[in-house]
């Protein structure tokens, strides 16, 4: 029979051996997941005994973590913007830097609503749905918004999250290649599309490269193929309203190429960038 403290010691040493960077925290999260308790409860009950079934499940999870499987897939959820989202291997794991984009979108939507306008917003490449669902939760006065993805598997995960956060009546899921299937003209576009280059594969962490969907990560050799097609199609599609706002997460070396492209597509537009917590240009804002 194993106690909580013994299980945590086993987990920590197993993950240290495997070279995992935060072994103790990972062991606590995995054991907490198996026992369905939070970390504080684990720490407060070191002598509590695990059942044989709990120990078996814990050892299985440790094995998977040891091989590099991301913690969020092992426990089936990830926090984003203070909300808890279901995730599995069909979607990218939400990243904290995407909160910048969501904060900017919420600010714009609230300002328009305060002025008596009701914007039509679409999130392109929605994955687990974190962007539109967070906006819907934070701005209850927005009647509806669109969330699209080319991956029907990702849309199934987004549907689970819409239900989890009770916004399934307001977030309209659309299976679409970029803007093609969106049914009406738009005021605001948000997008965190794949922007990693296949040239950068060797600098990606093995957890990311080995487990997250490549459709959500890669876009051509320099990560720009889909972003460029997105802007060109947005310009030609006639689906953007006159003073539409586009908010996109971008890669850290993409600013110059995108400025060049945007100045050709929309010479009159305002193009600004915001840096992430690491100091990289991460959020691109285009106002037409
Ligand atoms: C980087 S992930 C972002 C997921 C989510 N928005 C987030 O921020 O966590 C990119 C998403 O774009 C989707 N995607 C890739 N190509 C696409 C395309 N041509 N049209 C629409 N979505 C696409 C992928 O399936 C994936 O879900």
C-alpha cells in the first residue's frame, strides 16, 4: 500500500530521471487528478493511502508523462483567462500569450456595444474554442459570434467547451477553410492560425512536436503561408465591413513580412503590434 507522500516521491524521482523540467509539480497534478483532489489537499494529507486502482492509474499517467505527453492532455483540461477548458490531442493546448488577443477583442466589443453598435465577430482557426468562448463569457451583451475551423475534430472539442461554459446558443460553430463558409459580413475577425515554420521544427519542444496536431502548428517553411492566404482572401472576399478590425496572433519574426503585405492589400489601414510577456511582437491589429 502506498501513501500520498510515497506516491509523490516516486513520481518526482521518475520524472527527474526522464528529464522533465517541473517534476514535483507534474507529480502533484497527476496524483491530484487521479484522486480528484486539489494540490493543497494532497499536501495536507501525506499519510492517506491510495487504493490499488488509484496507484495503477497514477503509474500509467507517470509513464505517459515520462515519455513527454503534455500534462494538459493527460488531465484533459487547461486554464485560460480564468476559465477551465476541456482539451485533448485533437486541439492545440491553449497558450497564455493568446490572452493578449482576447483582452484586445473584449475591449473593442465592449466599446462598440457601449456606443449602441452590435458587432459581428468571427474567430478563425478556433481549435478548442478558447477565444470566442472567453469573449462570449466576458461580454454577455454580445448576442452571438462565429467560431470556425477546418478541422471537424477540433470543432467537436469546441462544442464540448461551449456546453461547459453555457454559450452553445451564442457561439455558432462553422466548418470552414478560413473565411469561405462564413455566412455574413464581419466587423471583427480574431485568429490564432498556425504560424510555426517547418524550418523551425528542430527548435520546438519534443512535447509540442510529438503530441500537438501539426495542422494547428505548421504553415509552410516560414510559418507565413496561411497568414498570407488569410489576409489576401479577407481582402478579396467582400466579407469584411468597411471599418473592420482584424486581431491576429503572429510568430516572433513575422512582423516585417506582414507589414509589407498589409500595406499592399489595405494601404489606408492602421497596423499596430503588441508584444507578449517575453517581449516578442505577438499581437497584430489591423483597422481598415
Ligand atoms: C494555432 S491553433 C489555435 C487554436 C485556438 N484558436 C487557440 O488559440 O488555442 C490553429 C487552428 O487553426 C486551424 N486551421 C488550420 N488551417 C486552417 C484553415 N485553412 N482554415 C481554418 N482553420 C484552420 C487548426 O485546425 C487549429 O485548430
